[in-house]
């Protein structure tokens, strides 16, 4: 039987990405359906989450599914020493699909290999976050009218930022130009720069976050410096406020510029940016509902045709 797990966005072709975006568009037109009536969605969050967990659970509920799971692993048998393999195999007895966030890189891949129940990777350490990428792509497409030939500036924590790693891999199909802006301690890992070269993705790297750069950007993707990824808190203190976007830096931008952020933010976007026309991060979070409805349906074998037919009833 085909394993329809979503572990990494790199597994998806250009055609599949555009197909999922069309599904998300249909769900934005009507998010409340009964396409997953009778299904059970398990959400296993071994790491803290607000938007991802709530949007997946809301997506499941709006599609008629029931939700089981946990948001605090301390309240589960993993606190007693149960292995991830045993937890996954146990939960597979109860659920039709497992949405999992874990602090270890590769955990989602491992989980998908020990069960036939499809796994959706809701973030594995500093590695990948494919469902965030789908809502990012949907947000980019909605605000730009295309995914092709865009200048995308990634700012902040590019070392541990799983959202930027996934976005970079997804955009390989659309001829982007990336600007990697980070301090030396948080630079884009070499493996992703090698990936860019392998796939012909143009990129420039700098530690200088300037208005000149912002003014030629289509998508400005800000990221939080993630304290939880640092073993050396002194290093965190050195870099946590290195880039702060303020409203006055947006005075001469392109009209189509939109600011994205996977959230939560700390200090990297000043509150005066919230009221500018370029700010899009809260709408971006809302788009997560539609993108994750599409992901749940696709992983469970429900097609775009099924969704359109349901809309016409």
C-alpha cells in the first residue's frame, strides 16, 4: 500500500505543489465540510506549538474529523521511557493519520517507516516544516499572483530555521532569487547552499540587512532567533536582536512587497510594522487553516475533484 506521508516538501513535484495550492483555494472558499467524517486525526506534539497544532486541529474539526493526541509529552508514556517507535505504533491503532512535531531531526521520516498510518511532519527539530511551507507558498501566491521569478529575502535564524529550509526546497521549481541575511553564527547551513547550486537556485549571502536590499525584494521573510536551539545562552544573547524590522525601513519598497513570518515573533518585527500595508504575517497564519485542510485531505486520498464536487452539492 502506498505511503502518503508528508515528511519533506522535497518529495513534492511542481505539479503536486500547485495541485495542493488549488485545493487550499477551494477550502478558503468553503472551509466547513464533512469530507473527513468518521476519520480520526492524532496530533502528537513532543515540542511546544500554538499555530501549527491549533490550525491542524481546527482543519480536522472543520472537515468533520475527530482529534486525539497530546500537546505535552510529559503527560504521556514517553515520560516513562517509551520509545518513539512504540508510541507511533500504539497511536497507529487508533488513528487514520498522525500529525507529529518532534525535537529530533529525522523523527518524522523514522515514524513514517515504522507504520502504515500516514505521517504529517509538523516540524522535526531544525530540519523541515513542510505544512508551514504550503501555507507560505499559498500566501506568496495570493499576494504576488505568481510563484515565478521572485526576489525572496530570508532574514534572521537561517541555521536552525526549519521553515526557511523547507521554503527554499519548495521554491526550486519557480526560479527564485534568494537573499540570505544572517549573522555568522546563524548562516544558512552549507547543505542548503549545496542544494541551491545543485538545483540552479540563485542566492546571495550577507550579514547586512539594509533598506536598499528591502527595496528590491518581493517577499521579506523574517524569522525569530530560536532560544530553544541554543546550547550556549551567551551566544543567543549576542544575536537575538541583531535584525529588527521597523516601519520607517519600508518607505520606498516595491508596491507588491509583503512581509511574512512563521510566528511567534519576539523583537525582530517592531509593532509599528503591523499597521503597514506590507505586513502579511497574521493573514499568513490564517492561510494555514486552508493549506492544512488540503494536506489532511490529500494524505487521506481525497482529491481536488472530490472537493469541487462537494462544493457543488
